[in-house]
């Protein structure tokens, strides 16, 4: 069985259903990856989630939500001082997501105040959002290094959010982390912002140890390593986009869940088949038809 640990922040989500009606749920980029990896992987993948939440009623409901969505909670820290953050989700007419956050003192920001053991997993995953909100970034990198030295593959999704940190800050952290990373995901938009003078071939060659997943707005995805293009898949544009939330997260979750049994091209196809189902529904957690993976 493959063991995956996802690290980050899960928040209280209010998604707009109509003009004055919102649905309460819980979501966050790294939790979304954990959820979809668990759904796609089934009994062959064990997924745990590392975060910090509070001790209040919303945090209790959040932990129950994580368990109901088939993700392990044994690594969750309960913070008696801080609680979970909150975000409001709405969409424009094209289904593009629009967020408003209240997370400035969430429990997850304080997660790495102490050293944390991340050993015992085949894959350990963080995102750029995890890095941006983490106050004690040095402890985070140290924990990832120790996990790598004990055999884990480190997975990093840039998931750059300008509301959380400037491009220069994100790039500076990424350059510190990249020597540890085994699987790296970046979108065309993020690549243009963070590495505007690079080609994908050069960027891959500079990070030759990493398997690089390059996504282009749901139209194309590639896998690079050591400057070589290992796989390239073109996709038809989805005709049903209700909410683009968690599109990239579900893509990566499915990719990781498919890692041990499928080649790079098949992993991209399976990941896309999950993502197109997710964007056809409102909210970050959508119903999935696993049978569509085999189309």
C-alpha cells in the first residue's frame, strides 16, 4: 500500500449557491488533494492529513468532515488558542473561482512552531499555499528534508496565490525547497509569473532530479524530467464548467494515486478525467464516478 501525507490548511468554506444563499463546507488545496487521492486510490492508497485546527465546534465538525471524506486524521493537531480560517467562494459566469479569505491567525499558520516528524510515508506533499501561510518555514523545510532522507518522495505544487505573498517571496522559498523535491507541479500561468525568462526545458534541466508536471489550463499537460519531455497529453475543452475550484488539486490527487501503477501518460489522462468531473459541480468536493477513469 502506498502511504501519502498531505500538509496544509483546511478552512471553513461558504460557497455561493444563489444571490443570498451559501452552503457551508470545508476545503483547502492540500486537503482537496488528499481527498481525491484517497477516492482514486481506494484500498491501494492510504492518505493522512497534517494540519492544525482549533478545539471549537467548527473544528470538531471539520475533523469529522475529513474522516467522512476518507482521509486519515491521526496527524491533526488541536490548537487550544487558534482555530480554523474561513473563506467565501463565488464564481463568475465562466465558472472561474473568486475567493475572500479570513485566515490571518488560523491554527495552521502555527503548525510548525515545533519540529514535526514526517517519516513513515512514501509521498509527502505540500503546496505553495502551505508554504505561504506557515510562519516557521525553516522548521517546515527541515521536516521535509528528514522525511526525504528516510525515503519519502517530496511533492510540491507551486499553487501561487498573490494574495498570500509576493512573487519574489514565493520564488525565493521555492528555490530553497526545489533541491528536495521529487515531483513538482506548476501551471503555465505560474511559470510565466515566477520564471518569466526560463523555458520549460531549461527549468526541468536545472531541477533534473524532479519529475515536473506542467499544466496549461485544462487544455494540455506535460511531464518533464532532466530537460526531456516524457509525456504530453492534449485535452478537449470541457463544455460544462460550473466551478473551477479544486481543478488542479483533484488533478494532482489523481496523478499521485495513479503513480505506482500507471506510466506518465496514463497518469495525466486519469488526472484530467477526475478534474473535468470536479469542475462540473459547485464547491471543492464533488461526487466522482471512478468508472470514467477507464474510458
